[in-house]
């Protein structure tokens, strides 16, 4: 699957010297399309999400960028979408059960902490 990055966004990304290895490999294998566009073959959706993050950063700092860069970022977001958000779950399954934090050191399962048998699990954090 080939994807076209709008020219001004492509220029912004390449000028920023990205440190993401997958993005760098994708950019190295890319070729210029019409105008200043950059045609890539992404190796994963993570690369597309990283490009979306660059577009979002550009839109957040609009005053620092040209109108062409703003249009390019908007075009990318309209086509590819925003970077997925990750939400932390406060009640992750298995986090506070005895299978994970053992109440005794003799548990056959691997444990995060060994706790004295007479101590409560909450004593770890007192």
C-alpha cells in the first residue's frame, strides 16, 4: 500500500530528523511524487500514527508554521486520522490479585514482591 504525504508535511517531518527507526526506514525507501509530495510504503500502522503525531504537533503550533504546512497537516489528518489515544485503565485485570502480588513467599507462581506471611499486601506501600 502506497501512501502520499503532502509536501509541506513531508518537508517538516524530514527536516525534524525523526528518531523513530521504522519511520526513518520508511522515509529512506520513499520517493517524491508530484510537487513536493512524498510517496511511502509504510511498514506498519505505527508509522502512519507517527506521521499523524507530527501533523498534530504542527497544528498545535500553528503560529510557528507556514499556511502551506498547516494545510498539509489538515489534509493528512483528514485522510489518515488522528493518532490513537491510549488510556490508562485504573482497574486492569489481575493487577491487585494475589496471583500477581503474592501474600506469601512460598507461592509456586512468580511474584512481584515476597511478603512476610503475617503481613497484609497493603503493608508493601505503607
